[in-house]
């Protein structure tokens, strides 16, 4: 049968302890994602690796690891869950898996191409800040999630803080141009991630977290495989950068997306989208510590707003799901 079909329902009720655990797992994933930019900077410098090749490599490393983890988890689940709990796998479930894989592949293409056209600042600002807003809209329409006043306030604080964090070290002058195709691609990256997050949340009712992550990254890696044909000297780039590529695939991809998907069973998709904004804060912190960058006053205010938004979510009363 299809992976995950032995789990009839894996969404956890939205109690305070469950939501705090979910937020913690998603925050850990976001912190790990925040190391991706620094790692890609090192790959470009030391291995001359192109961004799309790096995007494919991280998926290709993560996919077999997640498949193995899913196989182990399903063997355990087959023992724990009686056969009567199984439900047949449907065409709609298969379509949802395809949407997940396509959304993840589209994110890699849109974001990395946007970076080459607009620079990191514009791409990060549009993609990272738009994603939580798009998640909130899609979750409201498709998952019937309601935005409480606390969540609305946290969303505004987090998106504003992230924008200040991205703009702060650079100033508006550096990001005033370059909108056009690059800006559309960056927004496409934000939409791709929002589609992934909401589709993943919806499918968790039918599919366990690890099998879902395994299916997502296997499909995404296959869809991005033509990148190998387009890249010049792909083999040399992979050979030169394999330690960092292995880290990207194992840490910020396989482990982090497994944590994110498990955390997503415990919190609404909108809250998950807000929590993932720890990614740019981590990236900015690494920039300060490792590359001698400066946050500036606006960046520092943005970081404080973002942390306050996450604290507000953690301290808010739980919502029953």
C-alpha cells in the first residue's frame, strides 16, 4: 500500500503542551534552515557551485534518508496499528503528494533564480515575508483556520520584523531596483512554500509525517534532475562541495523538514508559517558572527519584533482543533 496509509489520523489536538512542542520543533527547523544561506555562500566561494545544482543536491541527499526513516517508522506503525485502522489510498491522496513535490521543486527554482536577478535582499524580503501571509490566506480558505486577534498581531509583528531584519543592514537604496521577473519569481517562491505548508497540513490527516516528507523530497529531486544536464561541470562542483552538500541534505533539509512536518501535526499552518520566520533571524545572526555583517538599528528592531511575535504565540491560550 501507499506509505502512511496505516495512520488514520495523525493531527494532534491543539492543547497548550502539544502546541508548545510543535512550535519548538518548527523553530528548531527554522534555525537549521537559517544556516543554508551561509552554507551556500561557502559553496559558491569554495566549489563554484551554482544555486540550482545546490538545490537539487540537497533534495537528492535528503530523499533516501527520509525514505529510510519512513520505512523504519512504518514498520513500527504496522505493529502498533491494527489492520482495521487502515483506509484505502485514494487518487486525491496521490495528487496531494504530487502537489507537495512540485511545490518544493518550484520553490528551489523560483527562489534561486530570483536571487540571481534581484539579489539576496529583494528575494528574501519578498519570498520570506510573503509566505506567512499566503499561508494564512490559503489555510483560511482550504483548512478553515481562523485568525484569532493574537495570531493576527503576531503575524503583523513577525512580517514587519522580518522586513526590517532583511532591509536593516542594507538600506532601501540597495533593494530599490530589480523588480520585474525576479520579484515575480520571489513571490512565486513564497507562494510555492505556502502551497507546500498548507498541502502538507491537509495531507497529515491521511499520511504520517515521515512518509509525507520522504514522498515530497523524492518527487522534488526527480523533478529537478534536469538541472544536472543544464549545469556545466556538475560532477566537479559536486565533488568539490560534497561535505557542505552532505550537511545541507542531512541537516537543513532531511532533519529539519522531518521536524517541521512532525511539528505541523501539533499547530495550525498559520502559526507554523510565523514560526519559520526564525530562519532569516538565524541567517542574520550568522552574518554578524561569521561574516562581519551588521544588523543596524532597523535590523535590531526587526529582530526584537520577530522574537516578541514568537513569544506572544508561545504564551497565547491554546486553541482547540
